[in-house]
C-alpha cells in the first residue's frame, strides 16, 4: 500500500479542464496509475499559481475543491474521500483514499474564516507558504528570510485546534524553527536532505532531527533538483531515505512525490507507475515491515485523527 503525501494534479486539472483524470498522458497521477500501483492514499494539493490576482485566489481554491469532488471523487466510485484513520481503515481492498491538502496560505490572505472554511471542506494539511512571503510566513526563496507573522502563529493555533497537519515544506529556516516549536502536528510533505543536495527547499540535518523529536514526518520527494545536481534516479531517492533513517527517522519518513507539480522527472519515477520500481528496490534493501512503514504506515500512523 502507498500513501503519497503530495501531488499537484488538481492544479493541472484546473488549468486544463479537458484533461481526463482517468488516464490522461499529461498527468503523472491518474485513476489508472493509482489503481495499477495499489495506492491506498493520495493527497491532492490545492496550489494557487503565482499569477492569480490576490482577490481571486480564494475563489480559485474553491474551484479546485469543486474539481476534487466533481471530477475525482464523483466520477470514480473506487476513489473515496478520506480524512481520518478510520476512513482509511474502511476502504475496501480495491478502493483508494483521496485526501485534500493546501500548499501555501496565499489563498486565505489574512482571513481566518477562509482558512476555517477550507478546513470544514476537508483540508487535512496546510502548507504555510510557497517559496515566497505571504501574510503567514516567509518562504525558502524569500531573501529577507523572516519567520512567522502574528497571523501565521494564529494559523498554526487553528490547525492545532482542528487537529490538522502543519506542513513546513517551503518555509524559510527561521519560519521553520518557529513553526516546529508551536505546531502540534508538523510534517514536511515533500522535502529532502540538504546534506545530500544543498537546495534551499531541502532540510538540514538539525531540521530533520527537530521534526523527528516533535513526532513529525518527512516525505521524500521525487523532484530531480531536490535529489541531486546530476541526472536523478531512484538510487538518489534511496540515498535521501537512508540519510533520514541514519538520523533516527525510520518511523518518521515516507514519500511525497510532487507529481504534476514538476516539469522534469526522476529516471524511473516518471509518474505514479514508477512506484512499482521503487517498491522493488526498497524490498532489496529493507525488511518487508520496514518497506510498509516507508510506503504507507508512517504517514498513516502520524495522522492527527
């Protein structure tokens, strides 16, 4: 079973309404590929492209939620909307759980009601920002490198109360440390190890250790330039996985592919079907129980509810 903590299929479907989630060759994640790989939970991110005017961002977020329910949940009876462990437990063997997440709080501006509305619609994980600054925090590429705003701290308090994940991927280092200190359910849904690939989006060893100490999760991502400065392959994914494990993260690491959020792909992981090859490679290196933890159980165990 596979629990993938991040994909951007909703963004692609929103940009091009003619795409079919059933089997479109332009999508990395499709119903057919999820069924073929026996995926059990796929997280679908609401990501608002940078070019969307500020006043339209919340509307676009709602449009993506509508796409999620109308074009994914509504059209494929084998895909079920899930929010909790019990929802996942209730899935039949041939059913797939679909979970909503938010990548960046640009959609809510400074309006807490907008955040509460998205949580009520089923968003289970909230990334505080994308790569730049917003009303919540500075991102990894924001030059000033500031931390959380006062509103950002209120956002995390709301996520704690609602028992939702606070996603620290994309944060500046200062914002990361401030978020991890107060978040009760922190994860990095799609980030790799800075020690192996010094990209601003990756986590330094002390950040990885801090997430482990807070009982958080790290989702190893398949973004090529977060894996290596050379041609990325599954071997690089395994290197980052091994590194997190070496820091004590064997029960705190899984995968967050970032499929459909990337133009380039890692060799062997061109779409969701690549998980089959990844599973084979994992089984050569780890015991079956450990492989299950990486692919599914760790993220499942760390769901807040």
